[in-house]
């Protein structure tokens, strides 16, 4: 589990395609020395497993499902990526609950300055928009952000200068693709409501108990 607070910007050292999968190597300064083999790490919001690491870089495997649902397969050597280690019990939950399981990909359609902030609008697949609400949480390339507006085609977020400076959203332009993870709570609530509607009425009624001699 993650919080959406980016710890460091890494740089793609190598992306090797193997059939429908990839092996991604990322170089960074702070995170690699802290890693362990088998540990999860979020790369642009996608939860991946560390297979190798050194003091300056780490390698993760990207399975076909991840390649289909994220922008990981389009990365090139030298690209910067958002990095976050998993949440530990002693850490504070300063962002929101982020699973690292990307729901889909959006496209930056507008970038507008507003005072000290930068408002970014993202065109979003309709199947994801149902989970996005104003003032709700959204993870964009793994960054925990608050939704400021929602339309029929997308949503907007407002970036503070620190987010612009320390994450990939600071240099991504109109037309750039971003990984999206919607708030996990909404998805669980929807599933439970669907199951509730499908439940058949119980046949254990007072009338049935009377007819069968139980009461």
C-alpha cells in the first residue's frame, strides 16, 4: 500500500522488452540503498516488485497486465519517473490510500496557471469517471491529489509549486499520458451494492416456518 506522496524522481536506465513483458531498470539516489529483493515499489503509480538492486539503481519486472493498463511500456531511457516505497506501520498516512493498481490511462488536455498553482485537466475514460468526485482523492502517476472539478469527459486537479517541482507533472505537457488510480473506497462500495441488489430474498419466512411445523 502507498500514500501517493512521491519520495524521489528516478530516471529510466533501461527498459528491455521480453515478449509481452518488460524488465525496467531505474536509477535514483535515495531509494535504491533502502530496498530489498521482493519489495514493492511504485513507479509512476504502478506497484512493481524489486528483483535486483544496488546502491544506485533497481530492476523490476513488468507483467503483460501492467503493460496493458499503464504507461510503463512507453517509457524511454532517460525519462523521469515518480518513485514511492510502500507504507510502513510507523509512517503517517499523509496522502490517501493508494494500492498501486492502475485503473487506466488519461491524457493531459489543459494546463492553466492560477495564482501560485497550476491547474491540470485530464481527459479520462468514461468507465473511470464514475469513481471521480469533486474534492475526492485521485492518484495521477502515483501522486495523491484532490479533484477540483469533474466534467463529462475528464477532471481537473490543482498543483502546488512543490508538486510541480518534485514530480513528473511539473514537466508533462498537453497530450502526455498519465496513469490513473481512482479512490479504492468507491469501487468497494459499488461492488457491495451490486451484490446486494443480486441477492435473492430469503425463503426463511414466518409463513414457511409455520407451514413446516417449526412454530
